[in-house]
């Protein structure tokens, strides 16, 4: 693990690198939790081995599954959703919003009481967006007075019905789709904008009837069959490399990356900004995956990202902020107020970091504006306890003049434990520990 305070300097910007990115975080969480709901043995090859996804393993154990971690795979052995056990203790979801929200949905299926908590960041994040719609399906669930965790759920009998979600959130949608598996009738969930659909795809592959219509997704109750999953590479982790290539005029090739169109909005933005992006789907079994090569231009051009695009690149927006600061002309992101309730307030955290590095970036309620991009300089910046902010600021450091001192570098263990070693080994940066 990297020290909390590190010094990052731009590397030699090699002409071309090929990178193997870790397994997808969203798919790993779901493979684990759907393994808990399936009856039998689930095998997960190439899982993301990181702090967040291990929180989902802990949830699977807490609800009664047997979990085995080996070098080759993760194995989940479960009696299925009809036999989930009331947890014996409060479940600690750490920093993982996906673990907590999906687990709240699953707790609806467990007769008895489930209590979930997390670290200080997770306890600040909104949970009523999950507990309120669950209430519409007949489940009692409580948050703290400010809407945060700890959350308590009294599970038992989920009613069928129709729920219209006010927030575009794949985590919330997935929580309801999981609760629907044990309902007394079909459940339809309508979302305001299409969000990532891994849960729908994976449940369908496990034999569940999933009806995807213009007015929502309907799940017909049932127990999913256990499967063997091979987790594709995470496009949200690959994005740090793609952004680095775009900023430095280098070329990065990433193989076996998840290419679900609900996750590749960042590639569309990179193209608009002038990067050359080659995308080729190799296989399409449950999820499309393949190769992506990004080559940076001499100079990036400014761009505008609007609300409709946000779900397709929500986790990559910190990187868009970095690119905007180096692009010629005006850039703007709007409709991204959700960034304020991620692992940190990402609008503020990225704005603060980039301004410290000399960028002329203004924070808006729901995004950022840069009138004209320019140079970035060395500075002392803070990850705000947020893994994606730590990595996005490190990518900015790789394109800056002068060393960047980053506090909170250790937080990358949440989603990409080997990030700094790989980034340094590729020659993108030189990193030294300060504290
Ligand atoms: C995720 C959904 C997104 C994303 C998060 C993972 C998921 O959050 O930001 O990193 O796995 O479903 P929201 O659903 O809250 O937008």
C-alpha cells in the first residue's frame, strides 16, 4: 500500500504502453451478491480484489454464504435467497456505496433485522433514495435523521408493484431489482435516465425473467442459477490511462475491457476533445468486452458535457475536469450534481485540487466551467479521502510542470490497489513516499 502522502512527478511520457486493468468493480460486486442469492456454487474469475469488493464478500458471509478466496477465483456457496440468514451483527460496508445499497435491497428478503453501517464518508451519503422506494414495496427501513447510515431494514415480505425512481442511480435500481426476486409478484422499476444495466444482464443470464420496456424494467420473482463469471476489465480504471494518453500525446492500449455502452461515455468525450479512440468488441457474452486504444492529440479541444450524458461517465467526470483544464477553449460540465454525494464532494475536491495546480476552473452547483485551459503546475493537493480523486489528481500530476504532493494516496486501495505501481512502471510518473 502507498503512504498517505506522496510526491508525484511527470515521467518520461513513453510513446506507447499496453496495460492490463483490474476487474470491473460493478460487475464484481454483483457477481458476489448474485452468488449469495443463487442456490449452489458461484465461481468468480478475475474478480476485482480491492477493499470495496471485499465488503461485498463480507455481506455474503453475513447473510450465510460460504466464501472462499483463492489466487485463481472467488467461490460463493449459498442456499439461495429463500434461506438467507439474519445477520448476527451490524454489517460494516466500509467505503462502498454499491455494497450498502445493494445489501439494503437484499435485506428486504431476510426475515428479521439487518443493520448496515460504513465509514464516515459512506455514512454521509444519501440512503433514503433506497429505503423510500423499498417502503413502496412494503418493506420497513430506517435511516438516521439526516438520511444517512446506519440503516436498519426489517425484511420479510416484499410486495410486487411499480416504483418510479426520482434519481438516476444504478445502485438504487439494482437494490430494488434484487428485492424483487423474492416479491409476491412482478416488480417494475422505472428510472429517470438509463443507468448501467449489469444487474439486468446478469440476472437474465442466471435464468431470471427480465422484461426491459420503455416504461421500466420488470423482474419476475425467482431464484437465480449459479454461474461461473469471468469479470472483464474495469473501464473506470482504464479511464485513468486513457486520460493520461489524451493529456500527454501518448498511446495506451487496454485489452479485455468492459465495453457496455452504459459505461463508455468517457470514450465519446475523449473523441470530441480530439483524441483518437479505437474500440473493438472481442466477445459479447452477457457483457461486451474488447480492446481500446487511445492516442492523444497535440492539443485537446474544449467540450461540453450535459446531464443526459452523465450516467454513462459518472465515475470518469473527475478526469473530464482534468482534461478541461488542459484543453484549448471553453469547457463545461453540467447536470452532474450527483458528484456532490459520491465518496467525497467530487466537484469541490477536483476544483480545489486543480485550482491549487494553477487551473482557472470554477465550480458550479452541478459541474465545472473552464473558460480557457492552460498549463498545470506543481502544488500540494488532497484526495479528500476519495479513491477516484486521488487517481485523477495523479493523472493531472503526470501532465504538470513541477512535483505534486498528494495527501490521501492510500485510498486507491478502494478500487485499484496497484495503480501507483503500474503508473510508475509504465513511465507515466515518478512517485516517492513522503509520509
Ligand atoms: C455503481 C453505480 C454508480 C457509480 C458507482 C457504482 C454501480 O453510482 O457511481 O461507482 O455499481 O451500480 P450510482 O448508481 O449512485 O449513480
